[in-house]
C-alpha cells in the first residue's frame, strides 16, 4: 500500500488518539528504518525505548520464529521454560527474589502498586495505603498509574480517579520527610524521569529517601520501564545510584519489540501476593518470554553495557564540541539522553530532522529525547549527529 492509502484508512477506521508523523514504517535494518515509500531513517527513538536490539537482529528473530513454531501461549495454569528462564536471569542479575510477569509498563506499575499496598495492609492495616511519587513523573495510562503520575495535565477527563497518591518535588528531601507520614506505604521513583523531560534524579536525594524508607518500613519502588535493560549503561539504572529497591518495574526494552512487563520483588515482599490476588492472562506469555530471554542474553554482558556507555558519551561529546547555539543542555545516562532546546522551536527541529532522515523523540516541554537502539553503530550515530549539527546550529 502507498502512504496516502494507509493514512486514509487509519483516519477512517482507527480512533484518533495519536499525533502521528506523516510516514508509514514497513521494515528496518539495525538502527535504520524504511518507510512505505522506500525512504530510510536513522532511528534515535527505537519505538520509545522498546527496540533495544534494533531491527532484524538475527538471534532475536530466530528465537521468536522458533518459539512461534512450538507454542506461543499456554496460560498461567501451566509451567513453561521460557518464563522461568527469564525470571531466573532477572533475579540473579538484580539480587532480588521473585518476578511477576505482565504485558506492559503500566501493568507492571499496577502490579507494583498493588504489591506495595498489600504488603503494608498485611502488617499495618488498610489505612497505611498512601503512595508518594515525584512531580514530573510518568507511570502509565491506566486509571491508577495516571494518578500515580505526578503531572497535573494527566489528571483530567476521566473522573473519578483512584485516590491514595501524593506528589513531592524531586531533590527536596525536607518536603519528602514532611510528606512521608504514618499513612505512607511506598514511594515510587524514576531514576531518570523520561516523559517528564529526561531529568536524572539526584544521587544523594535518592540515597536519603531510601535510607528513610528502610528505617520506617516504607517500600522503595523503582520504575525502570524506560531506564531498565541496559538503556543507561547498566542492566538497571538504580545500580548507578547505590540503592537496593524493594520492587522494580520493567517493560519496554525487555522484549526487544515483543510486549512484556514485569516486576521484581525483594525478599521483604516476595510472598505478598498469593494465589487469586493478582494475575494476567498474557503475563509470562511464551513468545514474549523467549524474546526477553534472548534480549537478556545479549544485553546483560559487561562488554555490551560498556558499549552503551561509550555510545552515549560519543553523542554527548560530539554535540558539546559542536557548540550548537540551539542546545541549552544535555542530560541523561548511556543511550537515554535529553537535549534541552527552546520550547517554541522544538517541533520545527524534530520535523526538519525527520525530513533529513533522522527520527527523534520529545519529552517534557523543551526536550529532544534520544533513545536509539542499543545496537546502533558508531557510523549510524555519526550520520545522525551530522544532521543534528546542521539543524541545531
């Protein structure tokens, strides 16, 4: 189909909930995408941080094809090897205790919230249910994760919202101490606020929050939906902050393009959810877990993670050395970077880059967000940066 046909059918048959770019993508190679008209784009967004191994990765495609020929789904009424293999890898890599599988980041965060509230209810009663999250955070599109999101613009239209959330300013430890009263059961942190503008959390603040929570038996929940699975140069971003969470949520890059979500629980709450108290029809799906098994086997290697750090440094150093007048600052870790620009000009920059064959994302109000596939080559990086230097000069 030609692009005009695809666009017309989308407008006729699909609910208009997205602001789509005027391209239809049909295939990819490495970190390069090809549209329906044959145009090529260096992808600096990887499907919003999902396609961690890029496109057409031979090991991933082989694993998916093999599993599709064997068994794609059997439900959680039965055991399956791909599920337990992924669970073991995540547990051994994190030092936490057990995994619950879901299908997306929002579902993983829902499971994290339910686990935290059940843990506190079991020990302290139903009134200890309040959860603190950070202003400018983003935790999903379900009713509960929307309310967990610390951005007022999301708290519209869908009333009544679930209650039990309060928001604190990142970096303000005194405000956190004031809010963390006897009704609080958990705090949810993003080590880098992705949707909020690629805003890294201050390390000293994160450590102070975790120390207070440990002292008061408040669960530390870390949302690694966007930062996890090697994105920042370590398998989990929290490793770079010197903290140990009680619960970690994962999704996006874990399946390399196949939908999957998960939470990891430490020993304190590993047995909190009992049979019948939570579930997911597709959670632990064999196809998704086989993909995740492949992704982890590649990403969770010291040399691979080091390459992610080096590629991130390459981008940051070249953009900094170019001394581009449009760039206000560069934030982030590894291959999760935010470029601060003038708010009114950002849309024009993004459009011009797309016309030149580079796909980028946005975040917050004034940030160009870069989340390229972790396998992007230096040559692809340099080609993308040449276009960015031209546009942002």
